[in-house]
């Protein structure tokens, strides 16, 4: 039965003999003060603290005196050793089982008595309870039948296998039970704390079902003894003929079983103390019955009892319908027919028509109990399996048979077999007789020294019962005739209990003793099962069972008892003890299997806390016991085994999915760590193959002052991209020092974890505290992941309002991030307008994902849309791939090649080749470049205060606008011969283009054109205090939308008057701006309505002087697009055409 381990603290010796009232109201407070942290796990502080008792008053006295002044700073978190040892030595443990409820009832209305320490030793606390639970109904009602059917040899093997299984389980259980203080809770507590809440809950519920069905089996055994051997006249349903006797018996068992179950449940509900008071009486009945069997065996050796068996030929006859075992009898000088004659013939007359077999064969009478010295053991060595409906026959007897196929009249008084028997069926029926080995561990709270008593008492009890069972197999086969052994209900011996015929001094000793023992076992099952369910419910691991954790005021599990009675009624409605026994065998075997697994796992992992006092165990024994339990499950009944495993699996998955998170230091967590370590070491062997490559994301998010994520859409995109697969690390950086900002970092982690859970992102969270954001991001990129399990892709949002930042560190940090990912060979994904990206609940019913494949980046642009379209948000979007053809490219052939490439990649997409012919660099492009460069020079040269800087910028802006209006260069399209790049610019490569991300929420920037008097670019590093002047959206759209106009002489004149300003421009910047403008025009034209646009992200310039220009290039490239993802490969192929 399930109990808990309650710790009571002794009141400290204060001046007035009182304790701190706060400690009385919150008894766990002292534990938290001593342990330095809140209790974890299932909310029971004793499991996470090495000591038991403490109060605030004691805590205040821990550091009194000056001898330990050196450690006075730790007084809030660490106890003195003297206080720790005092708490360990003075604890008292009160089991919360039936004993607690009994004491609660006795103490109601009065002052609660002080709890006395339990004083039960090994013999009374473990040995005798195990004997009572192991010996049961199968020993008295079915063991003789099993021996008769299977024979001594096979029955011996059967008993030996089952007893070996329980002995190996007991060894594993002893190791677990002695590994620390085990609160009363039996197998559920041990398994759940060793294998985790999922296994513990699944196996605990299976053990609960097994205990409940065991109660049904004991009640059915009680009714069978009552109706078959004690009071047969009490039967309500009577059979009209012999063929209906079995059905009538089942109906009688259903009715009486329901009545007995109701009575027993009422007794348990009224008070468990009545059950406990009669426990010794029931145990005495069991022991007395077994002693009577051994006494009868000894007596039979020299004075066998008189139990004659009547045989017709070799067929066994039932004694119910006749008294004399003969066809004819002498009454005086006259021969008359017997009652047996009337059963086989049409009348009692000598000339009556009789059964053919009755006519051909003689009637003989033999002794049913020849005794141990009769040499009968040789005849009973081998098996005699029967099919349902056949007659029990004696081997070696002469018999004149009938023609094959002649039917047997079921109304004749033969002893028929009631079921088809085979070895595996007998194992399932017999195995419940060896269960009950958990009784000692269930009473661990009552023991004086549980770590010594549980192993000793349990193993001795199993050894005793195994010896009794094995000796009984041999003695039954040596003393009892085979046909009597195979007669399940003793019909051939006047309806006596077969094992009772062997007992001395009377069969009634066995009948009455077995009746009371089965009653007691049924009451014990109905007492223990509800408390086990209550313990599981109170742990909170199965949410829908929490209602069964409540009960009466004294803790009696009323609702759990009601559910137990309902489940028990299912077993009673089955009504056949032989059908119920294999069911509970499954659940017990599963429980024992996981006890062995728990011991084996803990031993192999060598966890530091695995230090059992019981030393005589080994992981091989546990593994053998586990294998034996699994084999027995399928031997007993393969379909019951599958059903039991399915039930346990469903419970496991339910607890994993819906159950509360528990941390009990279980072995499965240690096993997970070992498996993770092994896998990480394997990953270190080399980089993944291209076929196995998938984006392992490091998502960089920003948190606000309240530690909430600024852009949760990034995690939505992560979920859509990953679909729960691969590695995801969500990182963030806080500015400051670790000592000052650690609480904020913890809050930020909790906030990020909650958001990850809401967005269904499976991964890890890491918050770094650094003196500045740039170093923090660099640390995340360098140190994220573990071993071979590291990120290969960085996902980040475009810096919003980068032009308006006063210190300009935002875009500087962003560009450094791009450089660091390139140096680290990491892929980079930059989302622009991230606030417009869809959330997980949204669905696109149509649209497209457009990929602009300009340069080859290893295939990232191909792979990302494919992964996105696996998610429900993007599933209905089609994929379109655009590529750019130059003047000397064959666009038709490019389209064919790209289509073939996609076919080999197994990717379905529309293909379009966009031709970009060489064109004039428009005045708009020059003006855009001029504004960009002059803004950069302004910011480099100005070292004014903020107000002065703003006034100066405004004046320059006004002057530039006037100059642009006068010259109006946008209305002319001129062909220009662009000079070659200087030597410094010639080193730059086409890949060193720029990445652009536009945030739609950013406000428009003032338009400006620097005055001609600004100094050219390149005269030193940009000052961090510089200010940005930008080209407005309205101006750029207006300029681009103006069509080309004829070139007039006045326009040419104005152009040449402005040419000196353009000649000073960096021609590399002019070309880059031209590329950005032209590409943007084409992308906007083709993909304005696309749901997502992916395009190559150019790299930053090698010369850091042009960093601010890089941001402007990217801004121009991506403007007027809703959702953009810039992609930069990591320098390796990520997609392949090969299988």
C-alpha cells in the first residue's frame, strides 16, 4: 500500500519552550533556509535536501559565538555541520498509509499524541507481510491442478522460473530500497525516483491495476470456496443439466462477488484499522493451512487417508450422483442395480438399454491419496494436457474404446475438463501466486531499520515461499493420484478441495483457512490499491487523476477507493479466476521488469548518488531479471502482454505530453546525459555530409527594459523554418556586468523560454551579459553550442532606424556581425520588415516565395523555401526562382539548365531568367551616391554639440535641395563614359556587394544633397558621433518613375555645370549604387506581390571607411518590398543532387 514519508521537526529549546510561529505555519521554510534553494521535484523538500529538520529559531543560533566568524557571511545559505547532524539524528518518520489514517481516527476530537518512532523489525515488518501476500488463493485452489496437468517436471520448471524472476527482482528492489531513505510508496516510489515521472507513472498505474485485479481474483477465489466447498446450496442459479453447470457457476460468482466486493469496500471505507487488526488472524490461517498440508503428507506415508476414486474403464466418474462405485449390488440374496446404473441406463432394470461404453467397461475403485510411499511419483512426472470438454482419464487402466467420432453425453457423471490447457496458460495462472514481494518495501516507514530489514526479510520470504512451492509440486505429485490432481473442483472426491484431501487432521482446516486467507488478501488489495492511486495523484504527474488524491478529512482516499471498486468489479464480471489471473500477471510482470531496469540503469551509469547499502547485486542479474519478466509476459499471453505494454506506453506519452515537469534526479536523465555525451563525441568526428546538412540556427533577439522580446516574429519564423528539427539556440545580450545584471538575465531567459514554448520552438536559450553589445554578440557566435552540436546559421533582424541612432553603434554592430559570420563560415539570414512576417496561426491560401539567385551561395536560397513550405503557413505558396542574365549570357540556355538543376534537386519551382542589359548610369544614381558620400563626409568632419550639429545639418540640407532643384538632373538621361577604377578600388570583387534590409516602420528621412564645398571621402575614420543625411522615399520614387526625356542643349549645359561634383565621386560606389537601383527596380517589378522575397546578401567592403555606404546600398536594394530575407551562405554546399 502506498504511504508517504512525513518529517516532523522537534521544537527548539527556547527560553519559554516555544518555537517560531512562522516556522510552524510554514514547516518547509527551515528546509529552504538550510538548503539554500527552494525544494525541487515533487514539492517534497526532503527529497532535495540532505537534512530533515530545521526551524528559523535554530537557524538564528547556528553562528552564535566568535569561533566561526570567518564563515558568518554564509549563514543565510549554509548550515553548520552541528545543526545538520542534529537535524538528521532527531527526525521521526510517520508513514502516510493505513497506519496514519488509523491514528488520525483515534486522535479525532482530542489532543494529538506524540508520534512514537516505529519499532518493527525484520520478522514482523517484512518477512511475515511478504509471506501473507505471496501465499494466496492459487496455492490452495490451483496448484494441484497445475501439477496434474503439467506433470512434476514441467510444473517444477514453471515454479522455478517464476520464483527466479521474483528473486532477481527482489535483489534489484533491495538495492534501490537501500539507496537512501525510501518513503513508503512501494514500487511506484522506487521506479518513479529511479526512472523518472513518465516511467514511474506508467508502471505505477500498471501496478495499481494489477493490485486491483488481484483483489478481484481473491474475491473470486473466496466465492469459489464458498459455493463449491462450504455451502453449495447457496447457489442462486441452478443448472438444468451438466452442460449448463459452468455458466450457472459463473453467474453465481458474479452475483456473490459483487456483494462481497461491496461489503469489503464498505469495511475499508469505514476504517482501515479493522483490516489491520485482523491481518495477523488471516496470516495465521495461511500458515496453519500450509502446516496441515505438510502434516498430511507425512501421515500419508504410513497411513494414507481414505478417498476412493470411481473409474469406468479409464474414465473418472464424478461422485455427485451416486454413492456406491459399482454397477450392481447385493441386497440379501438378490442382485439389484445401483444409482450409477440409473445414470448410464434408461432405467434401473437389468434389461434396460445402457450406454455402450458403460456396457463394455468395468467399474473399478482406486485410492485418490495413495501416499508418499506408493511410488506414484513416476506416473505423475509427465504432462497430460487436455482440451475443453474431454473426460479426465487415468493412464495405464484397461479400457474398451468406442468407434472414433462417437459423441460423449455431457449428462453422464464423468469429470470433464473445463478448459483447454497448455504450458503458457498454466504459467499465466500460476504466476500471481509468487507476487506480493513488494509488501516489505510498502511498509518501509514502519521499520526500525528499513535498509537492513527490506533486503533480508524480502529475500528470506521469497526463499521460504519458493521452497514451499517447489516442495509442494513434488509432494503433490508423489501423494495424490493423477486423475484427482487433474480434477480442478474435486468432483471425484465428493466435491472436496483437492489439497484438503491431503491435509491433516481434516480437509476443513484447508477449506476454512483458505477462505479466510483469501478474504484477508482481498481486503489488503482494496486497502493498498487506493493509497497507491492517491500517491500517484498527489504527485501531480497525471493531471486527470488529481481528483483521486482527495479524500476524507483524515486522508482516507475515498474517491480512489470508489474507482478501485469499479475496476475490481470488471474483474468480478469476468467471473473466472483462470481468466483474471493472466491479466494481473501482465501488470505485475511489467512492474517487476521496470524495477530490474531501474537497478540496471543506475548501476551502469554509476551515478554519484547510487550508493546502496545492499551490496549483493549486479547489473547482469538485473538485466537477467528484466529479460525473464519480459519473456514471461509473452509466455503467459502474448496478446495480454501487448495490451499491457500499449496501456503503459499510452500513459507514458500522456505524462510526457501533459504531465507536470518533475525533476527527481532519475536515472533516465542520467541515461540521456550519457547518450548525449556519446552523440556529441560522435559529432566531433567530422562535419556533416551535405545530405545531412540543415540550418542549425542561432537566433539573435533583442529584449526591452522589461526583458521581453522586441520582435517575437523572429521566433515564429524560426518555428516555421525548423519544424521542430535540428538545433535552435535563441540568444540575447544584456549590457552591464554579470554581478549587477544576473537577475535581469534570468528574467530575460524565462521570458524567452515562455515565448519559445508559445511559438513551439524546441531549443535552448542563452543570455549573455557583456560590457557592450558588439562583444556580447561576438561571444554568442563563438561559444554557442557544445562540441559538434553547434550552430551553422545566424538569424537576425535588420536594425531598425539605423540612420537615427545618435551613437551609430547599431549599424556598426550589424556590419561587424556580418564580418564575423563570414569569418566563421556561418550562413547568415537577415529579415527585413520582420513585423510583417506571419505568425504560426496564420495561413497563406495563395501567393509565392520568390528567390532571386544572383550569386551561388552553396544552395541556401534553394533549401530555405523548401523547408518553409513544409510548414502550414507557407504550404500553399508556390516557389519561383529568378536569376539574372548579363549581356553575354544565353538566357534561354540558362533557363533550361536551371530547370534541369531543379529537377535533379527534386524541387518544384517556376523558373524565370531576367535580362539586365547594360544601361546608362542615371543622374538619379549619381545624386543618390553624392548624397550618400557627402553625408558620410559631414559626419566625419563635424565635431559640434548636438544642437549645433542639427542646425548645421539643416543649413546644408536646405542648400543641397536648392542646388538640386536648379540643376534638375533627374529629367535628363545621359550616356557617360565612366572612368576605370583606381588601383585601390580594383581589388574589390563582385562578391563584395552589399546587404540591404528595410524596416517599413522606419520614418522617412530628410532629403539632402551636400554642398559642392564638402571634402572628398577617405580622409580618416568616421567619427562615432557623426550624423546621417538621407534621400527621402518620395524623392527616390518620383525620380525613378520619371520616364526618359529628350536631351536638350540646356539640359546638357546644366549637366556639365554639375560634372565637377560628380567627378569627385568614388566610381566604385557609383557602380554599386547603380547595381542596387537597377536590381531593386527589377525585383519590385517582378515580386511586388510575393509573400516572401529571398535574395543574395552582398558582403561588406573590406575597407571599413565605407561601412555606412554599405548600409545605404542594402537599403536601396530592398526598398518597396514587404517581406525580405537576405541570405548569405557559409562557404559550403548545403544541397546536392545525389541520393
